[in-house]
C-alpha cells in the first residue's frame, strides 16, 4: 500500500463542482483584484476567527511582516520568537529590520510558554510572536499576561492553526493580531499562495490594509510607504468554498490523530502531547524518535511518506539572520528527532492502520 505524506484527491473530488462553479463566476465577472470575493472572504474569515477584521494578503510571511509594520516595529527593535518555528516567522522580523530573539519552547508541547521569558526582555523588546505549531495553540493566557505587564504586542503566528482553540477561544482571536497562511497544504489552503491578518483593532486593520495596497487608502494617494501584497479574487473565492468545510476537514484530521494516539505503541517513539485546554487541529502529527532517520527509511520501505518539520533549526541555518539567543537544546532536539506522519482528509482506515502497524514494527 502506498501512503503519501499528504494528498488532496478526496477533498478535491468532493469540492470539484463547487470550485469550478466559483471559478467560472469570477472568470465571467472579470474582476480579479480587490473585488467582492475578497470582501466576502474577509468578512467570513473574520467571523470564523471570532474577530472583527480580516485583511487578505499575498501569503503568510507577508501577513506577519505587514502586521509588524502596522505596529511600527522596525530597525533595532526586538521580537521574541520560538526557536523551533518555520523560518518565515524569523524572516518577517528580519524584513522589518528588527532583531529576532529566539526562545526554546516547552519541551512537551513544542509551543512557546511564558515561563522564563523575563530573561529575554530588553528595553527594545516590542512584541512576542507565539506560533501555534503543528496546530496546537501556545500558552496564550500566560503570554498575554506577560505581554501586558511589559507593554508588548502579541502576534499569533496561526499559519498552522486555522480553527484551533485555546480555552474555548479560537486562534485569530487570542492576541493583538494573528497572521494566517493559506499555502495549499495548510488546514485552510488556497490553490496557490495566500494569507491574511486578523485583528480586533480597527486602526491597525486599516493601516495594514493600506500598507499592503501600495500604502494607499484612496486610489493614487499614498500616505504610507507600502508594498503590493493582496489576496486575489480567484484565491479568495476558492477559499470561501473551502472555508465551508473546515470544521469537517479539521474533525477528520482529529480522527486520524486520535487513531494514531490510541494505537501507536513503541518505546522508541514519543507521541505528541495536547494540553487539556487546547483544541488541536493537527496540521502536523509530529513524533520524536532518536533514530529518526532510520524510522523515516523504515516507513519509506513500507511505502509510507513522511516529512521532517524542520530538519535544521533557525539558528543553524546559513542565511544571514539578525538573531539573538542562548543555548537552544529543545529546538536542536526537535530538529534532530522530529518526524511527521501522513495525515490528510480522506485517509482510509486501512491506510491509517498501515501507518500504525509500520510505526509499531520499528525496532
Ligand atoms: C507556512 C507558515 C508560514 C508562512 O506562510 P506562507 O504562506 O508560506 O508564506 C509562517 N509561519 C508558519 C508557522 C508556517 O507554517
């Protein structure tokens, strides 16, 4: 049995008709940028996130960068980022000229905790970007409390956590602003690139919208220096179709994860841990194994595709990044030991069982 790491077949077969009808409508309407699909998607996605405003943009990296710019975070400022995130979180901080202060995450949940953050504060610290890594929200109450005490902004990197919850509150409503990506493989994925910022702050929302549209609030009048980062009509329209199914697709992901959690039993493998107050959306099912590369090869032999999220920690990358950090043992352990198992909408029980069996057979 061949089991890819991820595939769209089942979802796309199911949505085919609706997606094609949506595309036809946009094609015939002839408006491709800043039209009614984007306005409707922004409205619907803000509501989904239980927040007031959503601004579509070109991708998740831009969503982070535009938010930092909107908050006037820049040259010489410091932003706290978990050490084990995808590179985009650090690149956004870099893009505005700020210093990325890397902090090791909680070794159990792999997300940022507020414990020990004191140590990383300076008088230049302006914001914290907790990342809801793999689909689990970070320890938001403690992080928000810490931020409030120290006058910092909190930007959720929710690129992996559409629909995830913390104490019953949904991601996108847990900080001052949240950045989402709609990269095709994310829990809500476009058929290309896309991103969005969600916030409850009207002034910030308007500023971010202007920066992403050439710094313009009114056509040909440019009060801010901006960029071109917009979510186009085709992607917005197709995302509207997919958004209708996200509860169902997230529930399916949870079903697969629960099967893995209940039936994978192997002393060589550390299963992911979910905090009681978190509703995980399982963007990634991450196991740790000290002999990770052997496990990957073993699964490959059984026809099972896996991915490593991420093989090289940010502070070990060759790219010239403006970083500050102490020792980062947790990030290094995750980079050395992490392996993500197949998990996608439409996986059959036979496929799920085959993954479980193969993982359990690893010696
Ligand atoms: C995917 C991702 C991003 C970047 O999103 P793009 O749309 O690919 O630019 C940022 N942060 C995290 C944690 C991600 O997983």
